[in-house]
């Protein structure tokens, strides 16, 4: 079984720096623990065999103060190395007032109950629960919330930061190597806090260009008959009241953007893998899979589910 | 003496509950109330423990459907709330109630009836909180109830309302209890017991009670604001309408972090008694242990934002709060050193109490060290809100509240009942808990490092997650078994335990000078108190402490009870108002406010006139006090009457102001100015009203000529409160009406 | 920090320092080394906060630098001055009106906390930054208020010192007072001292400061935190000092007395 400790497997310079700090603090703590426990154990072993009245020692100011020196030095040292990191990791855009420069975040991530909206500032594209970034580039991410407080966390790539309504937070996102990095919501945000996962895909330059290209391809019009029926259903049912599909009449942003849903790996914030079967299960009754989620059970017939799924599958 | 003690215990046990119950319910004896606190705590420990067990069952395997997410969220919310407010608080208060009067050689606490009231209020608050289950929705926003999740749009059911009211009620009980204990310690010490000579338990509990008085008011203001948001439609925490989502966190943790020390200090107190006795030595460096507790109280007020490092407070605030947090590790480190040094060179008896004390010490060091990791902000950014933090605070809190207090139970049970607990069962319980606790919580550190967030109702089947969670869940069985062993031990020992005698452990402090259990008046005679260990002096006259380590003599001056009470109450209320006013300042310094503001809506000259009436009432009250002191009933009654009339006129002025505002359609939900204005002024008016009621009572007493000199102190106490209400109004008036700041 | 413009070596503060030094030497002879050190540190601090970059930046650039200056003048300098006063000399003095007034802790408390609050009312704070005259008045009033504040704790006249426990309450409430102000300055969205938001760039440094991240918002955060944490740390240290005074006659000294024979290994 390959157990992984993402906090201990940093894949970005920032996560690496935190990891190094953590390891240093961990060693110090281990040292202190061994010293204190050792002293207690020795005192116990020696104290258990002593039967006569021990010396009534009321303490010594000098020893107390000497003892304090060690902890004070350690605490100061931890403080200083933490401070250095706090300052270097600050992602808040530099503003030179009085001429306020606009915040130049490349990515905006918005927490919703219980999914993540991802906006690519330069292309204007919008995705959900998947973030695509090029390898080796430090990207400033603006983190917001649409409802309650969430927390954006990709353990292998660095710190977490809360997504707070009415407030814009910033964080650096960078990956040193191509790969898929699990991210989660870390702040309790209600019923389905458990299923608010997302994935960061770090691509090498070629792959990234390909992804950008695919992302900009306009959707082909639907040809298959089942999918066509599904499309009709999508626009006649309440689906359009919440979702967007680029290039169509569906433009609402309450639920996740579905433009390239067929390409996503997971649905429902990680509750299911994205497969035709699972998509049908989801459409049949989302409440059975993610109880309490904001998408109601529309009581669709099996045939309708089939058609809708076929349509969504065609959104590649 | 011993046989007598056994008889009384036997009587306590064998008579039927029906005849025995009423004296308990109606009791104002600090020992009985203390025991009731402990029983309440045990009942809720079982309930909170069951909730925890259900949580662990749900998490034992991945993708479990044993509990619905809704149910899970209710359970972890109630688990946290119960353990903090209904297990921790009553347990530490119960022991303090029982022990403090005995340790300082007093007959009872300063205000026995207030003591009973505090207990029943707390119990009532607990019932209120659990009543929410009957309404179909227990609170489910977490014990921290972060806004805006806890506001109406996101938690529309009644659960959160019960949570707010339950906590507010319990908070009142806790503050009253804490003030009572402080007053007891300051005013009722036996002759010879100078404050420098009180047992460390008493000194540390004095600090803890002070902390309760200082820390609960911020929670009450936060609860008031949240309740006004939820029920009256204000928007303190609703960003869409100008509110501030982070403000709740500031207020909550301003209470929440000192609360951690409210739990840690009592365990330090217990350990500082247990370790010296079982090492047959005095505590090493009394002044350092006592002084470091003072430092903890002061520092604990400045570290709250370390719960908020993920919020994005900005580097400056993060660095300062990190520094403060690291700093608070030092006084705690001093204590660890002193306890270790006390054991060093001692002659150690490994009784069950001592075992629990040592386990506390070592586990607390683990919890403390992970705490230092969180003080290093970047590490916190990775690990906060994961299972690592769950492991961290359970190491701290279970060490403090459970392990240290198991030590307390084994140590003081003989005093409370006259019977010894079985050491054999005790050691069995110790090992069961040691295995169960570490098995459950140590692996949670690893889960945190694997990236498991806290408060999730289930998780995907990732490698290792299922296994570690299963280990964590399975270990709970040991803790349950250990608890059952303790209960069995208590029941068995009450009947068959060997008689304890007055001082089974050869302990040093005054509670061991009386019978076990102590008689209702506590002591028939007190030994001479010339040092911190009066019983040691008695047993070892040639090695008496006062010969080797002299302590400042008792000056025999004690503050008056009523005034001490009044000052403490005023301090607590002042903090409550300061936070309400802070919210006023925060929301009204925003320049982009829509709708009415202080300058457009308020009539300053008219209110200034009514302010004069209120301030004049302070002067007339002073005259009333002078009249009372001079023994002139007429002067007292006239001045008091005028005071009451002036107060009523002020309230009438407030009513006119409110009427005008409402006529202009300025209601509490109109905008943040209106919300903050009505909140601050109506809470002030409520206090004026309360003061008027108290004044009227004295006026009626005066009419009936039962105003004897013993009423001087209460009148003075009410006077302190009345002047305080006026001072608050001066501040309110300058900030709201005159726009200072 | 080494750039010449950041130092104001020609400041008139040297004159104040010289006057203080001469007066002290004349008034309080014979000289005691400890007290001499205290007064020298006090004078050195006064000089430093005016000639060093702290002083230069406090002059219209950085609110946080101003705050450092403010705190040194209000808290550290008066404390050191009081320590430097020989108690024998004051013991012999007849209680004059001013001294008696200072002895009332309430007045000292109001002076100390009042000086903090008063000079951070936006209009006053800006005025003191922009006008040299008001600035001087402020600096002088800070030292005076500081002397009044510390008087009940470190008065050279023993009988005017507060009982240690009362002293603890005195300082703890003072700590709450400056905490409140610090929290307010840190978290408020308005500018507490508008003079610092738009500095006239005399020495061409504003760009560097902003690049260091010291924008007006961050600067005010920092100032608020300075107002809050260091004074409280100072009060806390003094509280601990008072506690040790309160516990004084004990522990250490007496445990060294001969006792019953002690067996080996029982000593730490």
C-alpha cells in the first residue's frame, strides 16, 4: 500500500519551505520531549526506591532563570525563521497608493457550498473543481467565497487560505513538477463539507498549450439523437436556471459551469468519478449521493436521465 | 473520628434517594453543590462521550453511511459544546467549590445562595441546549459556529438559536460562580492565611476564575450580535449587507483562547498539589508557579488570532500573534520544569493519582509542543483545520480535563467520602485510558499529515486513511472500558472502600485537617497557619516550613465581600460593553454606509439634556450613601427617591429617542448604524433598568425601617454598579452622539 | 539604513540631552553607577529616537516609526528617569503639591493612557506630525505623562508606591487600555493619522518603503500592533517584577540554610 503524506511531499518551492521549517520544528520538539520525559523517568526511577524523607527543597531563583534561557532562545529562533517565511510567502498584490493598481490575479477561485468555481482571468474561461496551471510558474490566485467561509488547500503545493465572503484573499500557486495534486476545502462549511474536493493539474508547457487550445474549442453541435433529446430537456427543464454552457442560452452561475463537463474526472466535488454510469446515477438523484447538496432531485425518468447524460457526455 | 466519618458516608449511601434528594436540591452547602457540579459533569461526560463514539463509528471506515451528514454535523457540534461547557466547566468549578473553602479554612463560599443559583443556571442551560434535539434540529454549525454559516440564510432551523441561548445562560452561571470563588479567596481566608500562603491550587484557581470573568463577556457580546442577526434581521455578520464575516471569529476567539487556559489552569492547580504530596517535598519554586499563572492570564488575552492564521490577516498581524503565542509557551514551560524539579530527588509513591498526574505531564508536553508548531505560522497554514489540530487539542484538553482530574478524583475522593478508592482498579483504569487515549488520538496526527480535514462526515478510500481511522475508532473501546472501571470503582468503594481517616496521603493543606467527609461547618478547629504547608508544620515541628522558608505575615485585612463582588461584576460588564462599542466603531467607521447615520438620525442636544439627568443621579446616590452613613433615614430615602426618579427620566428620554427613530422608519434591521445603535443603547438601558430595580428594593426596605447597618455594604455595592452604568453612558454618548473616535 | 539622509545628526535634541545630563550631574551627586546607567540610557534613547532613521521616518513617512518614538518617549524614557532618581534625596524633600498630585494612581493612569489615546485622535495626530510646534508639545507632554504614569509604581518616595497587588491591577488595566487602542488602530479601516497617507517625499524614499511592503495600510497595522504588544509586554514584565517584590522575603535564601543530612543524588 503506498501511503502518502502530502504535507511531507512538497511539490512547490513554497510547500518545500514550509516542509523544511516543519521538520526543523519537529526535531526541536522531539529533543525537548526526550529531555523532559527523560528527566521525569529518571526522577521516578530514583524516587521510587528512596524511602527516607527527602531534602525539603523550596527552589532556587537562579536555577529557574537559567532554565528559562533555553526555551527563550528556542522560541526566539522559531519566531525568526517563521517570520522570514511569512514575509516571503505573502501573496497580497503590492499596491502603491494613492494610485491603486488593480489586483493582477491570474486565477480567481470562488468557494460555493459545496464546489469550487475556477475563473481564468486572461482567457475568461470558467471551470469547476479542476484547476489547470503550467509547471514552474508562480501564479497569483485570488480566493473568494460566494456564501459561507471555505478554505482552499492543496497540501503538496503550499499553505491553505480561507475563502471569505466580502473579502479577497491571495495565495501563490505553483507546482515544480507536472502531475495531479489533490485539494480540499479545509474549513467547515455546512452539510457537505466532506465533498468539496478539487484537483490541481500541473502541465508541462506542451500539454498546457494543448489544454488551452482544447479549452477554446467551441462545442460542436449535437448530432446523436439521444443527446439531442437531452439538449432539449436541459433547456426545457430547470437545469438552465443554475448552469452555464458556453455558446448556448444557459448562462446562470449558481451551479458549476458545465461547458466541458465530459472532460472532468470527478463530479460532485469528488463524491463520484466521472463516468457515464456515475453521471446517470447523479442525475437520477443527486440527493442520494450527496445528501443536502444544492441540486435537487428532479425525479427524472430513466429515459430522461439517459438523454441528459448523453447530452452532457457530448460536452467535450 | 474515622468511625464517625464512615457512619456519615454510610448514611449518605444507604438512605433512600427520596428523603435524601430534597436536601441536595435545596442545598447551599459548598460541598454538596460541588458534588452536584461533578455529577452534572459526569452525566454530560457520558452523553458527550456517546456522541464522540458515534462520530468515531461513522469515521471508522471510508464512505460510511452509518450517519447522515446532517446528523454527523449535529453530533460533532454538540460533542464540542458539551465537552467544553457542560463537562469541563462544571468539573473544574465543582472541584473548586468543594476544595477552596476547605483549603483556606473557611466555612463556606462567600455567597452560598448565589453559588446554588450558579449551579442550577448552568444545569438549566444544559437542558436548554439539549432540548434542541426535541425540536428536530440540534445546532449543527460547529462549537465555534462561524458566521455566516451560523446566520439565518445558511442555518435556518432553530438549532443555532438554542445554542446561542444555552451558551448565554451557562455563561451567566459561570461568571457568577467565578466571581463567587474570587470573593471567597480574597475575603474569607482564615487568620494566618496570607495570599502568599494559599495552596497553589487556590492561587491558580484564583487566576482561572479571573480569566473566566474576563473571557466570557466577549462570548456574550458575540452571542448577542449573532442572535440579533438571526432573530431581528440585522447584518453584523452578513457581508452582502455590509457586515463582516471575520468579526465573529475575532470575538469568538477572544473568548475561545482564554477558555483553553480556563481548562488548563485547573489541571495545573491539581497537579501542583498532587505531585508534591506524592514526592514528599514542597513544590519547587512556588513563586514561579504562581507568577507564571499570572503571566498566562495576561498573555492569554493577546493570542486569540492564532486561531485565524488561515484567514489572511496580513503579515504584520500574523507575526505579532505568532510572537505572543510563542511567548505564552514560556510560562507553561516554567511550570513543567517546576513539577519535574519537585519530583527530582523526592521519595515518590506511585499511587493511581500520581500515575495520572505523570501521564498528564507527559501528554501535556506533547500537546504543548504541537502547539508550538502551530505558533509557527507557515506550519499552521499547512496543518490547521486538519486532523493534526484535532489530535493537538485533544492532547491538551483530555490531558487537562480528564487525566489531571482523574488524578484529582483519586486524590480527593477519600476526603469527600471517607473511603479510599481501590488502587488495583485504579491502575487498571489508568492503563486502559492510557492505551485508549493515545491509540485514538496519536494516529490522528498522522491523518492530519495525510491531508484529512477535520469535521468531514466521511472520506474517500485513500491509501492508509481507512486503516488509521479504524485504529483511532477501535481504541475508543479502551477509554469506554476505563470509564466503566472508574464508575465501578466509585460504586464499590462507596460501600466497601477502606476507611480513609483525616489525612490518608500525609498531605500538607488544610482540607486534610478536618474529618473525611468534612462536617457541614468544615472545621471544628483550625491548626495554626504559619506557612504554605500547615499540616506539614504540625507533623514535623522541627522541620516546619516557617523555619526554613518564611512567607510574608498575614496582615489580617480582608476586602468587604459585597464591594469585591460589585467590582468584579462591573469589570465583567465593562468588557461586554467595550466589545459592543467596538462593533459600533468598526461598523460606523466605514464610509460607504447607506441610509441613516449618527449625524443624520440622532438628536444630540435632547439626549445631552437627558444625559445630565443620568449623571445627576450618580451625585444623588452619593448623597444617599452619605445619609445612610450618617444614620439619617430621611436623607437616605429622599436622595434615593430622587436617584430613582432621575433614572426613570433618563429612560423616558431614551424612549422618546427610540420613538422618533421608529417613526422615521429607522429600525434595527435598517442598516448597520441602526443595528449597532439599538444594540448598544438598549443593552445600556437594560442595565439602567436593572439598577433601578435594585435601587427600588432598597427604597422599599428603607420604607419598612429594616435598613440596619449591615445593609451599608450592599448599598455601596449597588452604588458601584450604578456609577458604572453612568460611566458607560458617558462613553456611549461620546462615541455615538459626539462621534469621538 | 545607512544612507545619510536617514540620519538627522544635526537635530537640536543634542541640546536637550546636554541640559538633562548637566542638570542630573549637578542635582544628584554623588553619582551612583546603576543610576548613572539608567539616566544615560534614558538620554541615549531620547537622542536615538530623534536622530536615527526612526526619528527621520517618524517625521511624516511612517506611522509605525512615529509609534516607536511615541512609545519610547511615553514608556521607556520616564521609567528610566524614575529609576535614576536617588530615593534618599526625595525622602528628605517635603511633599510638594505636584508630587502629592502625582501620587494619586488614578491621575497617573489617566495621564499614561490618556496620552496614548489623545495623541491618536486623527486630527491631533496629523497636526502634531505636520507642525513642529505641536510636535514638540506632544513629545514633551508624552515624557511628562509617562513620569506621572510610572510614578505610583517606581516613585523614588517609598510611601507613594502602590501596594504590589494594587500595582498589578493598575498595570493590567493599563494594558487593557492600550490593547483596545492597539486593536482599534490595527483593525480599523480609516486612517488614524492622515498625515502619513500622503507623505511629501523630501528624501526620495517613499518608493523604497512601498516596495518593502510598508504601504500606508500595512504601516498602520504595524503601528497598531506596536501600540498594543510592546507596552503590554513591558507592563507584564513590571507586573512580574512586582509579584516577585510581593513574594520577596522568601524561597531562595532560606533553602540554603543547613538542613537534615541529605543523601547523594537528591540535588539537582
